[in-house]
């Protein structure tokens, strides 16, 4: 019989020591966890306008590996919902603060090795940005349907380290496939090790079409930590 892992969650808000920025997040645990147990950590970033709960239900519900999943709410309020940085000024405000949050989470929750970062769409763009500027904070980074522009890296020094596994659909109608290709090219110019997996999916169909493949790829890396 196929074993189904049950999860429970709790919400939390962290105010950062070196800024006035606060981040809200939800933690998902395996049912048989203990609070003091050391687990690998997966940090998950939803798309612009989405919610952490919907992103978990639509993208992260197939995980069988024992892992602590932390879903972080996008910090910028917009008419379409909560969104991630896009302009150079927004990245200047939020990117280093986000990296500080990751450091606090690893201390707060007993964690095996460095966390893995997964981001979709706007969250995928944030994942790309972290790969260039804060790569040393992560074991692996998985941007899905994201983009990265050179001007978004203004005032940041490249600090690559983590291997990046990017995914993008050729029929993406929200973030053009060419934008994903340009992001990968930009990462390579910044000496980031990156692999791009290409599929025929559209923007919102990518997790329906290849969710199992992405899940298995992340689980393989989680089990290697």
C-alpha cells in the first residue's frame, strides 16, 4: 500500500534584526516529526498574486521525503495580491533581508546541511536573484518559470555557490520562454552553475504537467544532503 504522509502546519512572522522588514511564513512538518528533529529544509516561494496555502496544495503535495517545508509569503502588497520584488529598488530593499531571514530560519529550526530554495514565477525570479547574490546560503536552487534582468543586479556583488536547476515551459504565456533563457545566460555570465530543463507547458500548467518530475528532482537532492 502506498504510504501517504500527513502534514500539519503553523504560521509565524519574523522581524529582521537589521531592518524594519518582516516576513510571514508557514511551516509544514511530516506527521511523525519531533520539534527538535534535524530535517532537511525546503524553502518555497509562491508566484505573484498566489498564496502560500494554494502553492502548497498545487505544487508541493507529492513530497514523500521527510522534510521541513517553509512557505514564505511574498512581502510586497499589490492590487493582484502579494508579490515578489521586480524593480532594482525593490531588490535592493528585500533581497538581503530575505537572505537574513533564511539564516534565521536555519538557526530556529534544526536543519540538515543548507536549505534548498524553490521558487515559481515571481518567486522563481527571487530564486534566480538569490542564486547570483546569496548562493552560499543554499545547497541547491530550483527556479521554475522565472526571469532575471541585469538591472535587477545593480549594487549587488555576485556571490554564487549553489547549483541551479531551472525549469521553463516553451509555451509560457506569462513569463516568456526567451526570458527564462536570458536568465540562464545571465547566471552563466556570473559564474553560476545552472542547468535548464525545457518543457512544452504553459505558465500555469507546468506543475500539472511536470510536478512529479520536479518533485522527484528536489527529493533526490534532499536525500543527498
